[in-house]
């Protein structure tokens, strides 16, 4: 028979182990994303931008646009909300 104190101690131990495992998985995932982002940026792809942000890689297509009179022509802008600064 397990006492209440033993059960509480075992539960705390299990929660601590689970928390440590989750942190390790998160660190491994982040390291993999960093490696992938570095690899994507190492091979320059015209008109594409790859940016690591927390736990995701933003992939943005850069395109040339013709702006109205008086504005610079052929300015590059991002085609996704994140690249356009509307995150």
C-alpha cells in the first residue's frame, strides 16, 4: 500500500521528469530549425527569403512591384504578412 506522501512524491518526480523531457525536446526542435534555416539561407534562392522566428521559419516570396508615379520603381516587397511587417 502506498502512502499519500509517497504518492505525492512520486507525482512530483514524474512531473519534473516530464517538464525536463519537454524542455529537451523543445531545445532539439529549435536546434533543428536553426540548422534548416542556415541551410536554406546558404543556398541563395532568387526572390525567396527564409527567417527563423521563435519556433517557425517564415518563407517569404520577394517580388518586384511597380509603384505609382513619384515612388521608386521596382522596389522589392514581401508577399506574406510577416515579411511585409504586418505580423
